[in-house]
C-alpha cells in the first residue's frame, strides 16, 4: 500500500448504546490514538502502533 488511507485524520463514532469513541491516526501513519468519549469507560485512552503485527493465516476446514 503506497498511501496511508487514514493518516492525519480523526474519526468520532457513536454506537447504539450511546458510547462515543474517537480514533486519531498520526500524520506519519505510525500510531493510532483511540479513546472513549462517552459511556461507561469514558475518559479511557490508549495509543497503539497502527501497523498490524504479522499473523498466522487462518486455519482451513
């Protein structure tokens, strides 16, 4: 992927039970800061690498 689709952008979204989340992607695409704005876990925040870790392919049937 040559371009980082969400780099430098922030998204707020609300789910059906009234919880509101915010995801903020670093301009350089290296981290994602996410938090809960409203709801039972309101005020919780964390920053994580936005590059997925390699994983094993799913096992087939």
